[in-house]
C-alpha cells in the first residue's frame, strides 16, 4: 500500500529579469493506493503529476509531507528553515538522500519505475539491461541468464536479446523497459507516461500486454498519463490532477468489469465526465488561483 | 599417445588457432580503419601530387635544395640515421618517457575526474585548485621542474604528465557531470549503490568525452615530450631535433618531424580503435 500524506513541493525559479520566485508544483496532495490496484494519475502537462510520481519513487524529496510504502517512510521531507537546511546539507555531504548506499546494491523499497523516454541503458544490450537489474536485486549469478530470457520472452523480445537499444524501435524499447521493471519482481510499478512516445497502434498493443501482465501478476501499478482514453480503459481508479498549483481535483472509480471494450458505452460516459470536469477547470481557472 | 591427449591437443591447437584468427581479424580492422583513411582514393589524389611537388620543386631549383630536402633525400637520411645514429635507441627512450608520463597522468586524472564529477562536495573542494593551475602553460613549468628534479628522467616524465593530466581530468569531469539524470534515476530505483552507478552508468555515459580527453592529452603530451627532451637529455627525438639544428641538418630535422607526426597520428588511431571497440552501442545511432 502506498500512502502519500499532504505532499507539497516548492521550487524556486529564477525569472528572465533575475528575480527569484517561488513555484508550487504540488500543493498538499494526499493519496492512498491499495495493493494490487491499477491507479492512473490523469492531468494536463505541467500539473506536477510526474513530480508526484518521482516523490513516490524516492527520487525527489518532498518539501513537506511524507510518503509511506508498506509502513516504511520513503524520504524525509526537506528542512524548512535555513539552519536546518545547512545541517541537512552537511548530513548528506557524500551520499545524497536519494542514494541507496555507497557499495551495497539494495533498493530501499520494492519499486520499479518506467520512464517516459525509456531510460534503458544504451551501452548495454537488451539482455545485459535485464541482467543488470537482476544483479542489482541480488539474483544468483547462475539463475540470471534463465531469468533474463524468461522476462524478455514475457514481453515478446525473444530474438532481439543481443541488440542495443539504439537498434530497437520505440515500442520495443518500451517493452525492454517493461521487462526490466518486471524482472526484479517488484510489488509496485510506477509508470511515467510510458506510452506517450509510441505510435497509436503500438500503444494499444502495449496497453493490452500491460493489462495481461497486471492481471497475471497482481502488482500495484501507478500510471501517470495525459491520455483520458488510456486512463479510463486501463485503471480501477482515475485520480484527476489540476495545475497551478498541482493538486488532486477529483477521483473517479472505474468499476467496469474486465475485460473491457474500448468503445463501450460505460467507458464513453466516464470519459465524458472526466473531460467535462477538465473543461470546467479550465473555464473557471481564475476561481482557483489566489 | 592416448586418445584423450590427442583430443586435448587438437582442442588446444584449435583454441590457439581461434585466438590467432581473432588477432589477425582485429589487426585487419585496425589497419583498415587507420591507414584506410590515408590511402583512400580521395586522399591519394591530394597526397601524391603534394609529394611530387615536394620532390620536384627543390630538384628543379625553384626552392633551394639546402633548405627544403626532397622526400627521396629524407628517406635516405632516415636510413642513415637508423644505421649511424642508433635511431631505434632514441625512439625507445622517447617511448619510455612518453609512456610513463602518459600512464601516470591517466591513472591519476581519471579517478580524480570521476570523483569530482560524481560528488558536489569533492568538486567544490578540488575543482578550483585545478582551474587555477591548468591555465599555466605546461612549458612554463620547465625551469622550476629542472631546478626541482634536475635534468633526467623524472623531470621529463613530470613535464609529459603535466601536458596529459589536465585534458584527461577536465574531459572526464565534464563527461561524468553531464551524465543524464534519467539513467541515474532509473538505476537508483532498482537499488544501485553509488559504486555501481559509477562503474556501470557514469563511466559508460562519459566514455566519449574521456577518450576525447585522452586524444587531446596525447597531442599535448607529445609537445611536452619534445620540449622536455630539448631542455634536458641526451637522447630521444627532441634531442635529435635540437642536434640537427646545431649542425644545420635540415633533412634530419624533417625526419624527426615526420616521425613525431606519424607517432601522434598512430596513437590517436589506436584511441579511435579502442573507442570503436568499447562503444559498439554508439554505432547504430
């Protein structure tokens, strides 16, 4: 179970005229994600949903609030005062707070993450990429080869094991990222707009594959997307983010039995509702800004 | 002879053969990549006329032959130098100096560059020092080095070290610092320790700029080799060059210059080959 308690994130940005300005990326976001569920975070670009996902993954420290994964704190929030900040800097002089440890490979939480632009290592072949993550999770050396072949087959990459990511198509690279994420057998998979960069036909196939894998393995999946169709079709619950400052505007439960049809009436109804909600937001934008 | 030993013999001989074949194939790749660009048809149409011009102009007396020795004279001089002046010994001593200085610079500059790129705390403490020291032109170090080390091998090695050190250091540091944070994030989520990040992500991402630094380092190192040998030493290519100047033997100077040029080119070609072998993944892009 993932529990985010009143997460806020502030940045300071420097304007063109050299004046500094505070920027609130996330404003007091609280969210509870049950184990085994498929949750989508939906919102327009720049509403802080990717930042929120990175905070969940422990790749950024929140300015305020805490994230608990299975009753373990992910990252302590950044200090608020200047004096505390100095101490914080001193404490994390050599190892930044997001680092695992100096020499021992060990993840802090049982998470895998898939990035929008894949982030598979271009200097390793597909097989080496998967072997690398298996090694990080401490799989025995003798078992790694077999496991890598298994996960590459699972996502349909058999035959391309020895290709470098630059030789793979966008869809295949995304499959490789998925294989890499599955290979460590995490309980939670965080996905940051995983299908944004592939063409529509490939996207549908990848979505089907993802659904199949989710139903087989029953992992918790948190999907960040700006595609309303994708969010409604895939997830149990859609969390709608709104920008300026990023916060949760609404939650919509999608209780349509699976397997779903993309063009079914129920899906269309929910989609209309979400779009109407979003349109209302943009029309009444001034009402929310202070 | 038992059957077992025959099988073993044939296995080892086959392995030996395979090893030999691999070496031959790699040599072929290297030679094709290096000499291939020089002896390509396009470049030969430029090179051959240039050589002919170089040969004809002094012979026709358009330029004085005493000042510009034609290539044929340079080749005979080269043969004479190998026989009379023990050229190979000079080459060997130059190679030892250069190799020692270069290796010393590589094993110090590379780790320091990696550490500075990796950690902000270390960077803030070390980088300004190198930024202040690096702009001092390496030849400016010659007088103080001669006083400190005396004339001899340590002084020469130190001067070459100075030439090679900074390009490798700064290029490594830049490459490591500019590592794409997405790759770091994706490795961190899977639990990579900082050491794993350095060995499996940072260094590979920085590989191109590290090799670039080494190439610049080779060029600067050769400059420092010549300077070091001119100022202190009784052997080496730089010393031969200076000797030739004393006796006004322009053909010998040209031989030394051509040799130095060839060595520099050859070393850079070796680096290109290493880059090709290490960065196979870049080819597809």
